[in-house]
C-alpha cells in the first residue's frame, strides 16, 4: 500500500495542500447530518442503498487521518489528501442525489425519469464530481487526462459486450418502444412472453406467467423483432384454431360457434364481437379460426382454455366432431358402447318427472328412445326468455340458474330437476332464462315425441294438466300467494284447454 501511494506516476497527478482541521470539521458538520437525515427518510426496503455513501464517508475519514499524520511521507500524505477530497465530494454528491431524486422525486417518477436515465445521469454526475474534486485538490490536468485516457481505453477493450448493452439500452430508452408494465415477446418461443418489470443500463427483465424472471441483454432486444401485446391499446386479439371434417357444411359450423360465443364468457370482450372464419383447407379437414379480443393478457391461457371448452360443448351438441389425422388399429378386446343402457338412464330420469310418471312404463321408454342428451359448458344459455321452442329439459348432472327477463335469479336446479314443461305442453314462449352454472348434462324431450305418445291416450291430458296445475299452485304458495281450491280448478281447466289446442295443432296456439 505504501509503495502504491508513493508511486511517482501517481504523485505526478497531485500538488496537494493539506486541509486544516477546521475545514475537515466544517465538512463533517455539513455532510454527516445530511446522511443522518437520509437514513431517517429512506424506506426500510431501500436501506441497502445507504452503504455506498457510508463507505465513501468512511474512506474520506480514513484518508483525512492519513493525510494529517506526520508519520507518513509527504508523497503518501499528498495522495491521501487527493483521495480524501475525491471521496468526500463523491459522498456529498451521492447523499444529495438520494435526497433529491430517490426521496423527494420518488426515484424520478414525479418528473418521468426512467431507471436507465437515472443511472446514466448519476454516472455522469459522479464522474464530473470526481474529476472536479481532483482538479480542486491540485491534480495536474494533463497527467489526469493521460491517465484517464489509458484507463478508458483499457475498459473499452475489456468491456466491449457490456458497452454494447449500454449503448443498446440508451437507444431503447430514447425510442421507448415499451415501458415497465408492458407485455412483450422478443422471439417465437411462447415461454419468452413476459411483463417488463425493469429496464436498466445493461438488460431488461421480464416476468413470465410461469413465475420465472428472464434477463434479456439490451443488445439482444435491439436486434430482435419485439411484439408488444399491450400497445397501442391494452386490447389483444386471440386466435383459437380447430379442424372439422369435410362432411360438415361450413355454415353449420360457423353458426354453431357464433351461437356459442354469443353468451358471455369470462375474459372475452363483447366488443369487438368474437367471430369465426374458415381459415384453410387441410389434407383431411377444414380449419376454422375463432377470433376474439381480451384485455387481461396475463390470463390469456386460461381464457383460451375457456373458449376451447365452449367450442367442444357447442359442436358436440350439434353432432360435429373435431377432425384429426387418424390411424386405425384393430383391438383384440374391443369395447362397445351400450346405447341400451344410455336409453334406460334417460327413461329413469323422465320417469321422475311428476306428470310423466302418470304414463305407462312402455310410453316412458318410447319417450326416452326419441329423446337425446345434450351437454353445456358453464356460462352457456340453455333457453332464453321469449324463445319459441318446445323442449323439456331434465338435469342429469351439474347445476343450472333460472333468471327472469330482468336478470333476477329465481332458482337453482340440480340433478333430477327439470324445466320447460309449459313449453312442452302448451307451446308457449319461454317465461325465464336458464343458463349452465357448471358443466351440465341434460336429457331433452321434444313436443313432437310427446305428442306421438299422448295421441294414443288423449284422456291422460287431463291427468297431466291436474299434476302440473297442482305443482304450479304449490310453487305459488311457497312464494306467499293465496291459492284457493277454486283457483286451482280454474288454472287446471285453462291449462287443459291450452294443451288440447296445442296438441291438436289448432292455429293461434304459438
């Protein structure tokens, strides 16, 4: 250490005059209170930043002591005096910077100063302060410039990549193609899609949906094609492809998907309206694209999954299967589905409907054979208030929500419950909207099938009307209405009249 401080080349920089004790005390009386103030106002999470000014103040004190002790040589004392001036100036500049920029201006956010700009300004300030302090302490300008030039050349040669990242960071900051908080991708790997959490002088940090932080050198970003998903607007269009066979008419596919996407789906914007297009003709299938917009980009995978499930349910209901390249393999133990068992499950479900329980078992089985099973995804509307269809639905699994025309919830239906009996029996428009609260499986009975069976036993219409009228009266009574026996009879007569007109096909019923 002594030989280093006594080196003639280093001493050539210095023509130092020893500061008085009064000057050192005056400096300490000014700077140390400022440091204590900074320590008080700095948040606990940012206390680590106090290490730099603390170390600089410690170095200043050490060099002041060395410069003032006569035991050391004049050369050592001169160099220590120079270093004390530089350390003191840097400590003062650092403390002032942290008080003004980090504390008062909240890390420059009040004046729109980015982190990269802060770092560059801070570096320029510290270099200027160090050179000015050295000059003020008596350093020779020519020798200082020569030494600085050699140091700069050496650093430039050894830090080419780092300097490249620095220049790229400056250019990115100047162009400002993205900001902290934006979602970007810099290549075709979907794992490299992330939210910008930091832009500094060397690299940009991204936080992905996998809770992984990616550190990307700025030089890499400056050469890449960057996709910014949250600019110029936070809207982002998503595409979900699917393939169906050539045997299905395109308009049937598009109609089924458009009808499914009409119902609200969490995360999918209603405007711009989702749509579906025929994208291409493949070797063994027709490819379609569902296009829709989202605002919550971090949830994009979850939203895409919801859309795919909605597609599966919608196409499955109308008998359209997805098409994939297939390899036929002969199985030694083939498994066969049991349509008879499925039919009996539907028959058991229909038999639990109160007014169908008035019919013979064979008639219920006949109704089960002509009925079918449908599946719905959560959020899909099964029937809407005002619609003119005549299907009865029996819930096999899942839950459904019943709402009136104003959107007020009326009831929750579960396995064994049913709805749509008035549409089935009278052809009247739907009085309520029913939507799937969870994925649901429903058995569906149409009026034509019921008409075929009931035509053989017209006397059973009266039994059915009595059961339905009794159940409606019970529902009204639970709601607080006073339903007399006379009113029940009038309701039964009215219902029976409407049923006879509907099943006889008289005009004006619908």
